[in-house]
C-alpha cells in the first residue's frame, strides 16, 4: 500500500447519520489516496445508563443485558460492513478499509480521541444518533470531541450533503491558509468546484476597500495552492461578502444559497486574538449548519501524511 495515503478515522455510532458520514467520506476522497478505519466503541450497557443513578438491570427488565449486547453487536457489524462496502465500491483497496470495534475503555468521546492519536490525518463523525435520546447523547459526545480534538482536521457531517461544491472560509491568517493546504491534500482534481469566501462585517467603504486589497493577495495565494494540488483555475472562484452581521452566518448563507455541501474553515489564526475569533466562527458554523459537512482544520493536523 502506498505510504502517502491519508489515514482517516470515521467514528461510527450505529446510526443512519454515521452511515451518511461514511458515504460522504467515500465520495470526497480520492480512492487511491486514503486508508480508512471505521471505528466503533461498544458499550456493555446502553450509553444512556452511564450518566444516571439507576440500576440498568431494573430499566432493562424486559430484556437481558446479554440480549441487548448481542443485538447491538449484530447491528453495528451490519452497519460497519455496509459502510466498508461504500469505499470498496468507490475503488478503495480492501486492505485500505478497516473496521474496528472496541469495548468502551474510559468513555466514548475519550476513546475516539485516544484512537485518533494513532497516526491519523483526519477524523469524521456524524452529527446525530438514532433517536431523541440517542441524538442527545451522541450530541454530547460530539461536543466533547469537537472541544478536545484540536490536533487533527475534524469533519462533522449532518444530513446528506452533496460532495461536488466546497466553500472555504478564508481570512489573512496562516490558520485559514492551512485549511486551503489540507483541502489540496484530499482533492483528486476531478469536477469539484471550490469557492473561497471572506466576509467583512463593516459597511464603511474605506474599511471594505482595505479588506479587499488585503484579501487580493490571500485569494491569489490560495488559488495558486489549489492549482498546484490539481484544480484548474476555472474550478476556483472567490467572493468578498460586504456588511454582514455575522461572518459565520454569511458563510452558511452562501453555502445554502449556492448548493454547497461542504464548508472548510481553519481553527487557528496567527495570534491569540485571531485564534479566539476564528474559534468562535468555526464553532458557530458547526452549530448552525446542521445539514452540511463542516471541516475545522487545526494547524498541527493540516499536513499531509
């Protein structure tokens, strides 16, 4: 197997949304450039019982824990097999798609984060679980992962986002440019469309003009990097949004209006102030864009394998 494949961790919780996250990943990455690990943390009792002060055997009086575990193992294995087949159908080699089911060690979120430290290049997870209770629990797990997993690019997939159009939130920071670099590592140079967007809150013409001048070189540099990664100039567009109330809101609005399925933003800027600002923007986008795939690219994880 080629050593330059990106190693991708897809966290699978047994839900339809986890399957959609796997489907999205199978369509986004070039088949000859990835190695995929489909990862599930198996609980001995339902996850909902870890955080409540009740005896699970009382709650599960209609079914034994053993029966529950057997059903869960069967269901997750079926989903894992189906998710694996998505990648095989796209042309990923069999030995490059691995399923890994692990007993819960510390907690689902911490187990996923611990697994991510084993030479992965990115982590992908679905936004929701299988039911109202499952949604709440998985949402809590996803929140923990998003807050703690800062060493790698992270993608949170909601709904069934299309793959063909990608929107990159850009500013003059190195963190944003690292997002461009990471995008370059996953492109296969086919028919993807990429738009680079920068949002300016101010309505003042002088401020907007200064921002426009500042972003010209940034757009040029980002475009050059994407062309080196295999995109043609005709596949790349730039947009400067003026007088927006919220940068995160403007990026999401552009994505929804333009039919984009993916938003990519950097997690960090060049300074504490920029890092704080960019962190707020990326967090808002993740929480607001519930039907899209949102990539948050960290500095440390933005390098190709």
